C-alpha cells in the first residue's frame, strides 16, 4: 500500500470513529466461513476451479465458485457447473440396490452366483463365495483394476470398455483377502453390483438410476453418460491431471471403466439434494437405510472413516455424524456428506489432490460447511 493510501485510510478511520456513539466500535461483517475455507484451499492447493454447495435443513441452498473454467482463460467458473462425480456414483448404485431389496427383488445376503451365474471366474474365489452385502461394503476381497487405468491414463482417455470386460481385467489380479475378512476398496465390487441391478430389473443401469432416483428427486443436472459418451453435457469447467511438468487437460474422456462404480455426472447442488434426501429417508426405506449405516472401520481411506453400504461415515467437529462419499476421476475430485437432519455439503475441484493434506482440506471444508449451517 502506498503511503498516500495509508494516510487516506487512516483519516477515514478517524472520521468513522469520531461519529460513533461513545463506547461503540466500528461494525465489521464477519467473513462467511465456507467462503473463507474455499479461498484457503484454492490458495494453498492451487486448484484451477473449486465449486461448493451447502444445503441447510430448511432446504435453502447456497453455492460458491472460485477459479476459472479453463487455465489461461479469464472466464470465471459458474457455481452450477457440471462435473464428473466419480465414486459418488457408488452411493447411487447402493441406494438402487437397497430399493430392490425393499421390494423383495434381491437379497443382501444372497451370493453373487444367484444373480450372475459364472460371471466371477477367478482361481481363488467364485460367485458362490461372495454376497451382495460384501460387494456394497467392499469386503469381498476382489481385486481392483484401478492401477491398470491410472498407470496408463492417456492410453485409456478415449477407450471404451464394457462392464464385463472391466470386471475381467480386475480379475486378472490376485484376491487381496478372503470374502468377509476385512475392508478393501475395489471398483470391481460395484461393477458387479451394477450388473446385478441389470440382471434382476431387466433394464439398463442408467435407466434404473434415472427412473428411480434422478427423476423423483428432480436432479436436473445429474445423469449417467450414454455408452461411448466422452463430453460432459452443458456448462462445465476443464479438468486437469498432474502429468509431467504441467497440468494436462483431461476434461473429455470415456468413463466406461467406471460404470456403476464411478461414471456419473452431476453438480455440487444436485449432490447435496441426493445425499440430504438419502440421509433423511426419502430415497430408501428405513429398514434398508439402517442396513446402509451399519459400518466397519475403513482406516485405509483416512483416520476415523467407517464404511457402510455405499456410505462413508465420519464425525464432524460439531458433534454430528456425517454420511457421504467421495469421488476421484482423472482431473476431478469431489467430496460430499449429509447429516441425519438433512444438512449437506459438497465440494468439487478440477485437479486431483496430490497430498493427504490437500485431501484433508477438502474434507475440512465439508466439516466447516455443515457445522456452520
């Protein structure tokens, strides 16, 4: 600040103080804690763009946006931008399974072989050994194909793979542990869950999610991409992966390898609508929601995390329990949670975290947003 500006500011402050009543202090507007937390992670972690939505139990929603639509272009990112939500798709898939359970169409404790005969072909395990519940809670022991994709991202950017082929790719790896032994996160679990939904409903997964969840909740900016669809519909920011010396644009790609485990697109506001509705009992019946909330320790995610059926629980600083998930696809990371009284928050950033500290700041923003609501 230049000296002349300092004198002017000081003079103005003297004037303000002179006209205040005796004993009064100048009024300052407290900074919104969510806006401050977003500004902090944007500055420290250098996200190209950050999007936040906060839903109060009164159904009032506030949205925030920071950053740009595209690097080296000054256009600001709109708060209602669509983003790829990655593994938050798992919660949609799990909720759909629970609807089918409540209708008596399938059973959580039936084995996979009941619905998908001969599909799980592995020298160490078969569909007879794994239950639907174990799929949803990541206790099947089935290996993941994530490394096959993440180590060769540019090769997979525009490559389509069917759910069955994706599963077969996962099953080329050794089983990590015996079914039911412990938590071991694997996308293969939800690939199978999606195939089970299609087998028992007789309809495509995307159609079932749309008919049973998206349309009833009015999630107008949420969808499951069509086969081969690589470009996000509507307004959306560019997304970047840290590859080499500079970020690489990875906005357009084929998410088919994610399928029921991670292919969907949404907005932060729609995510708060869905997770709030789920938390308050408006998506699945009470008995099935109770099943979703039966958790086991999932410390491999982060300290204090517990996993239910498509839901991660953790304790908030204000004493409430949060129920949510997270999603990471190349170029985008999102975190979302809701409490049982309907408060919810979601954040999405357009580059993947490269440190545990950056990831913790995203979860910390969720905590701040819900606890300040």
